[in-house]
């Protein structure tokens, strides 16, 4: 089966099975059509590391016709993230192709602190690969951090049973031992609910790791993400 048909199948999978937003589907369509434009309508088994290397060179040299500028490193990574999500979908459906894990994101280097405009924020929030449970987790983390202003340490300590989805709020004990109520945006609440429904574990922490061994205890404290891990997750997309 050719890439063009499989990309269409993947986009329909995101829409029907993963209930992805129209904006997310449009982004994946844009990023994957660029790969199709480069690689042509080949068989998925023809995708290899050498082809991906040449594609990344193509992205690095690509000049946006609207701005006459080359793509930023972070933008190039968006295209690679979409490709990895597509490859994971193919592997999940037993279609022979390159393993997504073999493709690493490029280093973007240190960046000055800046305020994101709405378009940039939307692009950031749509970066995680929501076809996998880790992507849903990352999407929920980003939505929660950017809509509430939570400290990362406060987010790591959050448990699933603390969140009241009817009222879209939860209570936390913040810096200095002060208790406060945090209100969740509609979007953050939606993605948190989707992530929790996708999870099959009994663990209490709102956000858990998926690498390494499982925690034999019921509370899952050993599965809880650390502050540093969440910082790495955020850094991966910014």
C-alpha cells in the first residue's frame, strides 16, 4: 500500500479512534504531506534512516514561500514528530517500515525567554503525538501548565482523585504550605479526561512514566513523574 493512502488512513484514525481536534488533524496533514512531497508515493518499507536523513536536510534547506525564510529548528522538529507518530501507527498495524524510535529529534539549542502568541501556543499544544498514551499524557501536561500557571513541582504532586471535572477545579498546597484552588480550562479538562480514560492502571498519580518496570504497589508512587522528567517533556516541545 502506498504512502498517500496510508496517510489518509492515519488521519482518519486520529479523527475516529483518537477523537483528535480538527486543528490537530490539519497539522498532521500539513506535516505528512510535506514528507510525501519529498519521498514521493513510495511503499512504507522503503522508508529508512538514509531517506529520513535526506528529508531532514531537505527541511533544513527549505525556504517558506510565504516568508522567504528557512524553517526554524523547532519547526523542523514538528515535521519529524509527525513522521514518528505516523510510523508508530504503521507499526501498530503490522505494516513493515522504519521503527519510529530510531528517529531522534534535532537539537534546538538554548533559546531566549519569549512570550508566545496564540498561533505559536496552539502549535506547541498540538505537538505531542496523541496516537500514543505518552502523547496524551504530554498533551495533558502542556494544557494544564499553560492554562493554570502551575509550578512543575505542584503538577508532579497532583493525584487523579484530586480533580473535580464537574467543577473543573482542584485544590493544592503550594509554596509556603498555602492551600489554594486551581481552575482548569475546558480544553485542559477535556484532555485530562481523555488521558485518564485511556489509562488502564490503578495508580494514584495524575502523570506517570511508561518506561522502566511497573510499581507492584497499588498507589504507584514509584511511577509518578519527577520534576526533572516533566521539565524534559516540556523542553522537548518548546
